[in-house]
């Protein structure tokens, strides 16, 4: 076989006028070989026909069939080259070597392996969402939590949110946070077939969406798009985002003092995601995420000026304690609605109860099975009918301890009346629980156990200027008979004149 260097030497000798025989003698190659290369044959060895391999030809259809069948089974349960080799020996009496089987498997899988076409992403057109799982340590206890990951496909800007539960309400809440972070809403959001959004997978890309999810996206104005079944890589941008956040922000395992500390972690995560705009490069460009995001932001849909709370809609009946059962817990409603079916909106943070589209109760959501959550104002009407149930009632015991202390002293020591206690509860309709708590503590320090005194104190606490009102009537009838003579201020002029002299 003659290489390129030797071919160049032949050309050189030919140029000097040497014959093929002379060149053959000088280079020690046959005249036929010299003639072939002088007449234009390429250098090197070239096989005229492929090597015949009867053994490989026999087993190749079998291997192709097995690899094709394996495409429909879980990845970790597919045949390896070693498994195919041993199965061929056991089932077909294969006597060849493992290297032949390994080469055939490698070649066949190379043909069947999927190839992807790079996508072009228009600004503002598409965002992607995915869930991820990881762990945090809460006061030394390791607990699984859920990462909600979002990414704009054009700029690659990301956002993350962490929740204790992978619920539909939390998913809606994280969407709202991500859109606020982007200061706009993508025209489309891409998902895999998560049950929180999809009720039923139909033909092709068609999906029957859950009612709550359809209502949510209609209110915010974006369209949904779903990956093909078992093809989560179709939203590969955000799947990479889940791993990126887990590796770079959530490693090592975050340490929380208590469950409320998760709020701090989410604030830090949101800040970290925004900081990446200046350091990360948008894939396929030489510009930062922040530079491309500045182009993409004007193409996003505007955030709604006002949005109604979104979540899961339920119908629940209030029981004889005027409590509505919602997601294993119980929440109070005004007693006039006891024994009635009511509409409930369950959000990530709140439980909102409606009667004929009118909001009648709103509570912070709890997650302890069987826990009862009360608003004492809901029971005022019943307290007036059954005043002696006030002191030992659960609605009062869920108020700050000073309420119970105040009511017991007013009721048992005769310093006030049960009516005074109920009047103080009425103040919760106009003043915050925090302000009224301070007023009650001040009233007890002044040994004042009447509703008028508490009302006056809470008014002074919440007004920029003190309020002075003339008392026209008294609850004690005897005080109404007391008359105070008017003071003649002119008599003090004598003292002024004497001081001047």
C-alpha cells in the first residue's frame, strides 16, 4: 500500500522524465503498482466490497427485534449487550464472540437512538413548568419538600418556589409568583401530564383538563401545552432547570429552624434566581439571560390589574357547630349559615367560604387533621342568645390569653358583665386583633373591665389624635342624676391682678 508521501515521490520522479520501469527499480515497487498510481488511483488501500460475516448476518435480525421490543419497557429493564450475548448462546446456540455482539448492538442502537432538532423560541411565547423533589432539615428532622421550577424558553430566565405539598393550590400559587417575578405571563405554558392539571389523556396531544386548572389559566390568559406521554424531555429546558437549582442552590441540604423558616428560604431562592440574569449566558447565544430577558419581557402578556383568588372549588355543609369541613380540617362560619351547604375556595394559604357568591368567612389554612379554626365574631349572635356559654367556648380559647383573663375577671368578679364581654368581641369587626389585644391588656392594667373603657383605649391606639367625647348617659342610672356645677373662671382674674401688683 502506497501512502501519500510515496505517491508524491512517484510524481516527482515522473516529472524528472524517468520511465515507469526506472521508477519501479528506484522505489522497489512493481511496474503495475507504479502505473496504477501514475494513472490517477488514490493513495492507500480501498476495499472493493464489504467483509462478509455470515455469523453477524444471522444474529443481526434477532438483535434488532430484541432492541425494538425494549423500546416499550422501562429503561432500567432493557437488555444489555451482555444479556443479549448470553440469550443468543442459550436460545440460538450462538458460538461467536462477545465483541461481535457488542459491535452489532452499538451499531443498531445508534440507528434507533432519537435525534433532536434545535427549537427556535420567539420572545414571550413559551414558558415551562415542572416539579422536583428534594429534602430539607427542619430542626434536625429530614423532610421531603417540592420544588416548583419555571423557565422562559427564549431567555432561559428561571424561577423556583418550594412547598411542603405538591398540591394543585400550591401549583397555582407558584404560577402567580413566577409571573410576578417575570412581570408578565407567557402566551403558552408547557407541562408534562401531571394529574394536577390533566384529568384524562386523549388522542395525540389532546387532554381533558381539570376544571380548576382550566379556570386558573383562563383567568390569567395563557394557553397550555402538554408533552407526549412518557416524553418529559419535550420540556427539557425546565427539567434541566430543576437539576440546576437542586445542585447549585439546594446543595448541601438546607437547614431550617422550623417550618415557618421556609418563607425565608423561598425569598432567598427568588433573589438568587434573579441574580443569575447577569451571570448566566442564554443557550445558543453570546448574551446574558438578563439581556435576552429585557427583549422578551415586552412580549409577555400583562399581569391582570386585579385577580380573584384561585384554587380548588368545593361544596361543603356547615355542621351544628357552624363549622365547615375542608380537607380534613374544620373552619367556622357565621352561625346563621349553620346546617347550610356553602361554596368553598381552597387556596394554598387560605380557605374562603361563600354563600350565594358573597364571602362570609376567610381563614388561614391549617394542615393538622381534625383541627378546628374559629373566628369568635362568627358566634356573637349565638353568644347573645346563650351568654353563659361565652367563657368556656372554643372560639374564645383560640383568641390571645388576655381575652380569657379579661372575661373571667369581668364575669366572675362582678367588675363587668357578660354583655360587656360580647360588646368587646363586636370591636373585632372594626379593629384588628392585634390592636384590640393591646387595648385589653392596657384596660386590665388600669383595672378597667367595661367595654366602654376598652373601646376608648383602642380608639386612642388607632387614631393619630386622641378623641375626647362627652359622656351623655351612663349605664349606672344613679350617675345620670349627678350634676356638676359650672365653674366661674372669672374669679381667677383676682389672683392674676394680685400677682401683677
